């Protein structure tokens, strides 16, 4: 019945979470539904040990699983500038006073 509702678009764009006692067929039902809906339907298996991990909260574990399922990747970008600072030019002080002379490292000139 749920599979038919998804195929008809009545509950499309939603996430399903199957919960219950061990060995009741949750994974089998979910895998069967995912295969029936085709390769475009995201499917991720998460175990209780991942949810109840000591290294992160339950909410974070579920959030990561959902992101993994829909292919969301969060990355950090950093710009690294290598080199030696030979002079620092301060245009104005914090109070808005006149410019100060540049600070130079020893031997820069």
C-alpha cells in the first residue's frame, strides 16, 4: 500500500524510517520497496549501533544517514596562503586616527 502511494506521488519527497524489534523484516521491506521504486530512489541502511553511538548524538547520527541517503555532501573550503610577511600596513587605527607607519620585519629593507 505504501509503495503504491509513493508511485502515485501521494507521499513523494518524504523520508521513511522503519523502527521496531529485531528480526521483524524492517530491512527486507525497505530493500524491497527501494528496488521496486528504481535506482533513483535513495536508500540507506543504518543500524542501531550507529544511532546509539557514544561518539555523536542520536539526532546527528540520523541526520548524517539522511544526508548520505540523498547524497548531500558538506565540505569545508580553506584558502592557504604561504609565504613570509615582510611588512604590515595599517591604514587606520581602531579609533579612526591617522595612519601609522608600516611595520617591517628586521632585514626586510
